[in-house]
C-alpha cells in the first residue's frame, strides 16, 4: 500500500505532504507517514527545516473518526504531535481549507503556522461529544489566550485565519495560491532561529472569574451536554498546572467522554447526517436537473422563509401571491429578516441587497413559466392543492420540478392532478423555514429518480439536512409526533398536569414539552372549522380563546414577556373533563410519562421503517434532531431506543397496552439494534 504521505526537498527544507482524500483525516497511515518524515528530517544534516502541508481541499480536518472504538494503531496522535513539537528542526504548518480537531492540534504542535486568509482553524470535537485529545486544550490557551481557547474548544466553531492571525495562533498569512512557496520561504527564514517556539513551554494565564463567567453566559447552550464542561475544565487546568499534568488530565477526560453514551450519540449523528443525503436505489452519479430559478407560491411565513433559503444561496426566486397587500407584507418581512441578520453582523448590507434584488414578486402564476423548480406553500387543503397543481401543469415548462410543501397530505394524490407525476415531489420545510435545518423530501410513487436526486442535492446547496420520506400521513416527523401528543392528552385525563409532562420532556432534553409546543403552535389549530364543538380539553380551551401564546393564554397563562405560569383555569377545565368522562385517576410518575410518550414514538419509528417510509433508522434520528430539537446527546429516538435497550422499550409498550411493531419486537428478541 502506498503511503498517503510523501516527502520532497526544496534545498534544505523538507516538504511533507499528505494526500488522504476527502478531508485528509489523520488516519493511521497518515500518522505513520508523518512520524517517518520527522525521523527523515532529524536524520539528515542537509535538512534545516520542515513544512507540513496537505494536498486536496483541506489541511487535516481531524482525527479519523471512523477509527474511534477500534483497536488503536501507533503512533497515536498525542505521541505524534509531541514528536513534531520536540523536533530540533523548526516545523512550519502550511494551512489551507480547514485545520480542524486533530488537524488543528498538529498545527499548534508545529513551531510556526502560515495560512491562507480563506483557511479556518477550529476544534469541533465538542460537537462530537469530545475534547481535543492531543494536547489541544493545553496548547491552545498557551498560544491564543484563555478566552479565545475557551470559545473554540467549548463551542467548537472554527475561526477564520485572519482572526487566528490577530490572536497569535497563526504567525503569518500567505497569498491564496502561493501557500506552499511562502511556507518554504518562511521555513528557510526561521531555520536557524533558536530557541524554537514551543506552545507547551508557554504559560496560560487567566483573569480571575473568567471560567465561571463563561459557564454562566453559556449555561443554556450547554444544558444537558457533558463535553462543554469537560473542555472548560481542561482549559482551566492549563492555567493551574504544568503542561505535563494538564495533558494527563486532558487524556483522562478525553477517554471518559469517548467511552460515554453522549459522544457515541453525537458521532452517530455526524455520520447519520451525511448518510441521509444518500438514496439507496439511485446511483450517486445520476444526471441532475439544472435549477437556475425557483418559483414559490405563497408569501406567508412559510413561503417567505422558503424563498430566503434560495436567495441566500444565490438562486433567484419568483414569489407569487394572490393579493398585492399580502405580497408586499411577505416581501417586507423577508427584507426585515435579512436586515436583522445584517444588524447582528451575520451578513453584509450588500448581501441583503443582492438577495432581495434576486427576488421577483408577482401576482401572476403565469410568471412561473421560466422556473426550474416550483414550490407550493399555500393553505393545507387537498382540494386547493390539487387545483393549483392542475394550473401549474399548464404553466410550468417541460422538465420543471413541481414540489408541495405539505406537512401531511398525500403527495401521490397531488401528483395525480397533473399530467407529469414523475416531476412531482414533496419538500416539507420546517418553520421558520429560513432557520430550521431539516427538509423532508417526500418521494411519491411516481417521482422520477433524477427529480428526487436533484432535490436532495439542492437541499445541501441551501444548507439543509435533507431526508427522504415515503408517502404516509405526516411523513416521518409529524407522524411520530402524533402518538406522543395523543398520549400526553390521555395522561392529563388520568391525573397528570401539563407542567409535569412538559417538565419531564424538558429534563429529557427537548426544547419544550407537548403542551408548551401546543401553546406555541396554536391550541386553536383545527378548531375554527366547528367552534361550537367542545369534545376535548383542547376544544374547551379554544372556546375560551385560550389559543396559546398568541392570546397570552393556552395550557399556561402568559405575561407580556410570554413567561408561562400554571393556569388554575386550565386545571379546572381538566378536572371537569375527568369527571364528565369518569376517567379513573392514578398517580402518574415521571417514568410513566417517558414510557407512554417517548416509547410510542420509537414504536411509530419502527412502523415507518417496517413500511419502508424511511430508508434507515438513522434518517429518523436526523429528522428528530434537526426538525424538533431532540437532544443531540441522545442521538435521536431510534439511537436512544438502542441505548435504552429494545427489550425494555417493548416491555414498557406492552405494559401500557400498546400494539408493538413487528420489527421492533423482532429486533428486541434477537438482541439487535436499530443503528
Ligand atoms: N474522519 C473521518 N471521515 C471524515 C472526517 C473525519 N474527521 N471528516 C469528514 N469525514 C468524511 C465524511 O464522513 C464524508 O464522508 P462520505 O463522503 O463518505 O459521506 C466526507 O469525509 C466528506 O465530508 P463532508 O461531507 O462533511 O464534506 P464537507 O466538505 O461538507 O465538510 C469538513 C468538510 C468541514 C471537514 C467536515 O467534514 C467536518 O466538519 N468534519 C469533521 C471535523 C471534525 O469533527 N474533526 C474533529 C475530529 S475528532 C478529533 O480530531 C479528536 C482529536 O482531538 C484527538
């Protein structure tokens, strides 16, 4: 096997180059190659300095995550980076693309760093439930200062090379395209400078209180996660102890996280997210349709949000409404959203103008004739949608993709109202559509393979995580939500309170519980059709105009700041219903709430798999993480079920009288997992 590492000489500089596509992960072969290259430099009197660089799209993007959990192969990354730092000859890291995780640790173990301005440096390990485990938490604060190091390790977002340069993390910026040559020149320039600058020999100093202040500021963001605190503790240690002790502490913390369930869950999601974009029965190299202009029908919250995704990605949008006033209101909201982003520094003012300039508002459906993809985001009603698709069939150019943003309706039925069902697909965005990362792509019975593949690819272009779903009521996400909401209502009737049920969900790690969610979405959804009907607790609340947050009353009472408090009136309404129906009461434990609201979701997920409505269990996990805020550290409902043990889930479901999916039962009996 040829090594991914090659060495060449430029006079007295040894250039060590890695070529390990796609991201130059620091696999065993890469580590072995670098190790040998450092020996080669040490053993050759003609070599005065070393450059470490990468071919391809990026500098080392980290340890090879696929090696985690397998038997370790020497040299381990911590040993290798120490060896680089210990080299008697200066080593220069030449950085382009992203120097991430272990890649950043290699860079900061080098004596010098040169980077192109487009490069980024970061330690995203925390997003995998880990910490930089090759001296990163100890070298980074010594080089870049404690505050920047804390931000980098505990939050995991990479920083641009310019910022790294200002912080002293990068010594020099190189011209784009001239990195290698400038790195060699830099190496030659510093070849005889002694002592060699070694990060581990510097001091990390912190102002008093900086760690506690950081913990406090970020408490909400870090809630439930183990890794951020472990990262903070390591940086704190760097300010208190000699390097060797700090590294020892880092190693122990790293191992603890690595073998914990949270990191396993977060690594699962990393790969699940990437797997989701793959369609099992469609070749990866299928010819895609060209999408140059997108049409969106409806300028409400959904249509506006959907349009913004494309505009932000540089794809022009034609947006259609029925009335001028609604059109103006919709485009006004879009502009304000962009301006708010600009005010927060997330975009430049000229980017706002570029995005809005690529928007063509119109009242004429016929203006969609030049669009390559048309997404309908109108009222959720089958007759309305069918009529609209009939019209689109007459207007759209041949080969245009016709998509519905329906969240429940049958895409095959919608497709049947056109003469080209092969061009019809579902694109279910989640509100707010310009923010939420999930996109459920609904594959109809007749959807053409290239249509599906084009939409999935487009999902990536607009920075969504796209998941394929089959045609069934509610697709993947909303279908699994239903049994949870139904069961939560039953629990209310049997003696639980909204506060208790919501608390259990929030403690589990969800952003909100079922009743908080109802109050946010609107308790009155579906009720206006027949306001005389009072058949459920929801109806009774709606009849009293307790429609949720928008009327400052729902399952909770709200003050002007939308802070919820338990409602005595709701307690009365619930009590009335319990009496009227004669529902037997019992004390409901938190455990029962978990078993009756979360286990049925797993059961529904299993049914979805059984029916082939999702390609794989990990896709279901991705839907719940990115669409509904399922805690990442629990890896999604199916991964969570695996960690709980499928036997336990089945027993819990049976205990409460649920009909258990055959697939779930089978897997439990065989001791198998979903993931
Ligand atoms: N190890 C193994 N495979 C990796 C990898 C890694 N560190 N990073 C990415 N890959 C794989 C992906 O799974 C994907 O594989 P696929 O094509 O088979 O699906 C392929 O490389 C391309 O990845 P992306 O689709 O994500 O490509 P992008 O160009 O969109 O993004 C990236 C590139 C920014 C480098 C992104 O892949 C990324 O963020 N990678 C993870 C970086 C990371 O977390 N590094 C830290 C690792 S942990 C560590 O270093 C521990 C150490 O401290 C001891």
